[in-house]
């Protein structure tokens, strides 16, 4: 998400969310995961990677190749998990060969291959847990994840904006506050309890849902800080401007990238 700023209500942000969220919820609930949810995740993955590579100024040939490899690996992870290691080898070997022969000079090879590899792992790898969660646990857990993170994100934004006084991590994100961090934990708990009740998730008590939601709120905050670290390193404010009032796709999924795997591990192991 974009860094928090002291300002009034961003009505463009509110209007876009008002129309987009119901459409996304209907898409998730009524359409089968294969191929629709998988295609949706791959599209989000590729756009987010393009924003990440643009942030770091990668040459177009490398960035497009990284997007292709990342999208292909995402598909392999989700649809053919038995071939993940082969896919990783083939994908990264292709990128190494491209860098080796596309630019005969070895100078700058690590500065190009570093963002290329991190973008695939950070975005495609982390995002793939949402597919695993959807297939293993059902669509209710995708709603559980999305609503918990959205409310955590929103409460962090507004509590941080209107009540925030104590800086959280100024070297990474100067505008984020301790009060906003508390809002993220509280919002995650609220969203999780709400979804547990709406979907009547068996075996999950109110206390269990609240604790899980707080974990997701904390993960949302960490995901936000990780993306802020990358943006600050790259010298940009937002990852992109594809969504009016919200920034780029990567700005909107930063919390999900960390919260998705956390929820998957909680559901699977606890």
C-alpha cells in the first residue's frame, strides 16, 4: 500500500474500492478456481513483477523475460507441483543465459540479476500460497484472508493518519506509526472474526479467529514494510499508478504477499 500521509479522505480511493471489491468478491465466489482464479492470480503476478522491475530500472528485455519466467513458474507451482524444481532450474537457467549473451559485459550483472530473481521469488513465490490455500481449504479462506488484510490495511491507514504520533520505522517508511501498527492488528482481528462468523468456519472459535486475524494484521504490516524497503531503495513513492487513488498493483498486494503464506501455514499446521 502507499505510505501513509496526513490528509483527508481520498475519495478516489474510496470510490474505486466501492465498485471493485463487490466485483472481485462475486468473481471469487461464483466462478470455479480453475481456470478463473488461477488466471486472475497469474495476471496480478505478472503486473506486479512488471512494476517491481520498472522500479529498479531493468532493461525491457530482461524485465519481460522475468515476467514470462515468473508467470510460467507460477503456473507450474499451482498446476504441476511435482515439476517445481525442474521449472525453477529451467527458468533461472534461461535468465542466466539471457544475461550472459545479451550483454557481453559482466559489469552490472548482479545488479540486474538480483532484482530479477528477487522479483520472481518475492512476488510469484509468495503469491502462489493463495492458490494452495484456495485448493486445500476452500474459498472461505480466501475471503478470510482478503477481508482480514483489507480491514487491517484500512484501519492502519486511518488510525495512523488521524491518531498516529509515534514513528514506527522511519528509516524504511517515515510516515508509518505505532498507532497505525496497532490498527493493523485490530483490523486483522475484526476481519477474521467477521469472516469466521459469515462462513461458519468449523473448528475456529472467536478467540482463535481473533488471534489468527492479529497474526494476519502483523503479516500485513510486515508486507507493507518490505515493499516500502524496496521502494525506498529504488527511490520511488509508489510501485505504479494503474489503480486510481491506490497506486500500483504491488502497492495493493504487498500485505497479501506475506499474509497469504502465514494463513496457509496456520491452517495447515495449527
